[in-house]
């Protein structure tokens, strides 16, 4: 079982990721809470869509800026910046996924955890 402090940190981190997504007008933002699932790879998956590869890159950069500015944390690992179809920012407890719309529909990550709590974030 994780410490309460760690859970609070992952909650704050998920909120910062959402804020970074909203700053660059990401669409269809979804927060998947994985904390109650056994053997989950992280506490949260935060998923959003972008309309173009330029917007996708801007959203990913905005997430990194928001998180670093607020809590001084950089992603442990990033993937997908070279092909600009799906960028993954791994903060260990929170994993951010930014997809081009057609790639998001193809991979359909939201459907992998039917018993997870899924929160749809309203557009700003």
C-alpha cells in the first residue's frame, strides 16, 4: 500500500498534467484513476487528443512546463516525440498520453480498464 503523501502527490501531479493539456487546448481529456486496481503500472493515466502534430508537441511541452514550474519534476521517460502521433510523458505515478485523434481511436486506451474510475474533463 502506498503512503498517503505519495497518493496526494500523484493527485496533484494529475491535476498539473490536466492544466498543461488545457493550456494548449487539448480535447477529450480523460483522467483514469488506477489506484484501486491491483498491479496497475501507475496511479493515473491522463489522456488527451490533439488536432495536429504541431498542437500535439505544444501540449506535451505545456505539460512539462506546468509540472516543472509547480513541483520541479521532469518526466522519468518520454516517448513518441519523433513521430508526433502519440507522445507519452511518464512521471511514474502519472502517465500522460497525448494522441492525434485517429491514433487515439485506434489504440483506445480508455477501454483497457473497465473497472477503473474514469473522469472526463470539460473543455475550458
